[in-house]
C-alpha cells in the first residue's frame, strides 16, 4: 500500500518571487523598478524557477526517508493492546485443601468453523481457599457488637439487625480464613420476618474487610430474597480480603449491611431472623490477558559485535505484568539482561537490550565512534557464540479479544478439581497496533514535548505513549484552592458494546495501566506539580421519548433503532455531534435529542422528549430537565432509555 508523501515545503514559483520582492523593498529601497522588464526582476524570476524545481524534487522524497527520520528519533510503532477479562474458575465440589491455578493458565473461546479460538492467559497465581463459618455476630448502627455464636450452636434464632432495623446495622460472618478473590456460597436459614422489603431489590449491601475498610463484594445470586427465606447467597470476594479481629474473634469477616433505601425502594419494617449460617468456597477469579505465552525461545548465537538484532518467532509482543528477560548462556553460566527503553544511560558493562514490540525484534546496544577515534559502547556485548534465549514473552492483542460475556469457557490447561471457567463480564481494552500514519503525527509531537510534561498537550501525548490501549485521554484543569498546582489526566478505556450497549464496569480502567501512566508522567512532570490519573466522572443520561411512526413502519424495528441511536449518541466512546465520543464538559440539551430521533427510518414525528439525570451505579434518576450541565471532567453515559412508538 502506497503511503502519501509529506509536503516538506509548500511554496511555489510566485510565492518565491513575491518574497524576494518584499526583501528588495526592505533592504534595497533605492531599487524602485519592480516591473518584469527590469533585468534584476528577470534574475529574481530565474532563481525562483530554479528554487521551485529544487522544492519539487524535495517534496518527492519517499516515505521511506521519513520513516528513517522517525527511527533516528527513536519512534517505533506501538504494538496492539491486549484485552483483559476476569476469569472465574469453579470447583467440581468444595474441597478441604487449597486448589492452585498457576499463572499462565490458558482459556479460550470455542473453536468455530473456519474461526480460530481466542486465547487468554492468566496473569497471576490463583488460590481457591477453603473456608467455613467460625463466628457470627451483629453490629448495630451505634457500633455495638452482639455475638451470636452461642445462638448458632443451640440452633436458636437471632435477629440479624436491630428492632426496627436502622441504616448501618449489619450481620457479620467470620470465616475460618481470608478468601481473597474467591467465590463464596453462604447457606442461610432465614425466617420470613424481614417485612416490607422488595425481595428482588432489598436495601442491603455485601462487603468484605480488607484490613482498613469494608470493600464491596459482587453479589452474583441471592436466593434468600434479602434474608427473607432459606437459601444461598453467592458472593465474589475482593482480592484485598484480610483476616482481622472483630470484638474478640479473629477471622475473615464478611458483612451484610443495611443501606439507605433508594427512590421508591421500601425499607425493612422488621429484622430478619437467622437460624443457621454455613459457608463453602466454590471458586475464585483472576485477571487474564488476550495473549499466548511463549517460553524458552532460543534466538541464536551471539556474533560478538555490538548492535546485533535478533528476530522473535512470533510477533507482536504485548506487555504483561513482567517484562521479557534475555538470557545469555555462556561459559560463566546464565546471565540475565534487562529490558530498557533507551540506551542513553547504558555503559559498556550494562546488560541491557531493547525490544521493538510491534516487529518482534530484540536489539543489543550499539557502539558509536567518538571524534578522537575511540569506540563508545552503549550496552554490553554478549561473548561470541554465546546462546541467546528469551525466558518468556506474550504475543497477541488487538480488538479481537473484546469477547462477550461468557465466551471464554474452554480450559486448555487441565487443573484438578476445576470443573468449569467463564468470564462473568465482557473483555475490554483490546486495541489494534499503531499504523505508520499515526506514527508520522506522533514523531513531531515527541520533539515538541521533549519528553517533558509542561502543557496540557504534553500530558496528553505522554499519557497516550504510556497507555496506548485507552480510547480517549484528556487533560483538564482542576478547580479549587486545595488542588493548586495539580493536573488531572482522564483516561477512558477501550470497550466494545455488549449486546449493543456499554456496561458501566467496561469503563473502569485497569488499575495496573493507570499506575503505569502515573509513573510515566511523574518522571516527566514539572517540579511541584501533582498529577492525578483517573477515569472521568460519568453522568448518566436517560431519555424518555414518544415517537409517532409512519403508516408503513414496523413499530418494533423503529423502537429498536431509536434506542440504538440514543445509546450511540450519548456514548462516551463514539457519541457526540462529531461521532468521536461525547466532548468533555459539554452540556446536554433536550432539544438536541429531537433531530437524533427524527433521523431514524420510519419516524414521522417526535412528539415528546424528557431528559433525566441518572446515577449509573444506583440507578437513581432526577428530573426531567431541559439542560444537563456537566463539569469539565465529566462525560455522558447512556442509561436505560425509554422509547414509546405511537402508530
């Protein structure tokens, strides 16, 4: 594919003649005859013609030269970014011993006809820790702890909360040990005493103690209807769960706490009564990357010369938690060489190497001849005929890894006592590698920033360099005296709509990637400047509309396409008037919804539009309003639109 050649100088013949005449007026005012008959003007036009020919040839410089200039600047293409997913491994039956799932375990989608499976690799070791219930207690809103171990031992019931229940009352369950990242099933014998609540939406929250605070647990299933009947509760405990002491008892504590009822959510009139509590660990969850791991790949023998380049068998190389390590096997044993981003600080004894992740090429340190004729080595040189080997690296990445929820279910690495695996949420974050056109734009930016974060554009460019997998990066001012001298960098992860709609948890950036951007910017910031890397504030937007359909329009199709238009228009990734994502801080007007819906095929007229502000976490709505203001660090999030089609 032919790339467009850059226009290095856009001046033409007449431009050169006009510039020369202006200089004549400035420097030779006695030269007053500028007509074409003047011999001096003839010479000006002659030299302008010759210069125009040179500029024409200069602008024919091939793109290969431009790419070589980028290489001299140290610009290389970004590799694809792998998607991430959380995999939940389920046991065939509860175990009394710890079941280990090692890092590097591979899970994939099912193989289809002519379609290769999409493989994910776990990033860390996972322990499925067995646990049982040791202690049960209640905590009142005033902090008073009421133990119930004796009640459980006698089989007598006890009130889970106060009489009547208050916000902050909690049922405490102390497990025999901490179960970080595990899925725990609680079997509860509850009596129907929790009068007044909606069993499908009770004002309760399940949390786990992480050593300093109560962290929320993910509730997958509540078979008790809010502690109103006998059944089981399946919880996914956060990875920060720790053992601690509550009262006088040590254990891995979980709690079910009474929360403030939401809008139109009925509260408890009376406390549920608990007669028995049991717990078993049924699985655990771990993060995985859309990548395959390659271990112990032999690259070849060292030539003993500086600047040697060696090609990996597979490319591109994607980043994981641990960087690749080059092993040099010589007479003195195995030496480990470290990956660096530049040889600028490497000496002749520095065991460093660089990696072109997009091309899958390992580069050893060069040698540069100084003015005095001596050679200066930037990095050590492996001994001649030494064997070069890469301990391990990851290859894969790209948008193909943004698979839907439940698609990852084929376990490639057999693990004893593990019966199944699946991803509870859609994978997100997979992005294609950088192309040459974007690199050509990024090259001048790297020169302008000078690897220093000063302006807002500098922060944005350096953040994109450290986190190329994010869909959007923005630098906004921070308001308030307490934030004086602070810079707020907002990152929006890449995500594919699941079933046509974005889920709110898809917009939560990976903590490791956020930390990497923060470290990258911290090393390049101006002294005294504080940098905060965080996701934007997402303002939920709900539109309730009534559309009158054309006589021959299908109402079901019209409603579906109208909802798709609304979800697309208010998307933080692809929405907004320009289609590149909703602009940061741009207010939302109810009037702009009318043309969005009117453009849907089959819509005769848009009769009514109501705009509501919504909380995408709790679902609480306020409004309707004509205009919804957004702060500079906020984006819209489409939440539960409603469309009524009138025929």
